[in-house]
C-alpha cells in the first residue's frame, strides 16, 4: 500500500523488481485515489477503481476473492 510519505516511483520499482524475480503479480493500493494498480508478470498494468471490481489473484491463491470495496473498507477500520 502506498502511504502518504512514500514515493510512488520507489514502490513501483520494488514491484517491478519482484516481478523480475518470479513474483506472479503486484498490487499498488492508492488509498488517496481509492484505486488499485495491478501489475502482471507480463508487465501489463490494470487499474481497478469501481468498488465492485474483483481484483485478479495469483494462481496459487485463486480460491480467494476480493473486491476494491473490500480493500478500502478494511483500510477505513
């Protein structure tokens, strides 16, 4: 998750580093904008911002399902 004092470029660089070393997927959660950037292993980037959008999940956790609304409701608690 991107905190207010965190540099977005550094967070993206960390996600890309992880993808270069075998991670299947990376999420960048932006609480200020209430959206989630999803970085795929193939370097595709998708933006999810509608509350009902279901976020993609890596293959090893495909039984798990979560929406954008759920992510941000947890952050409000």
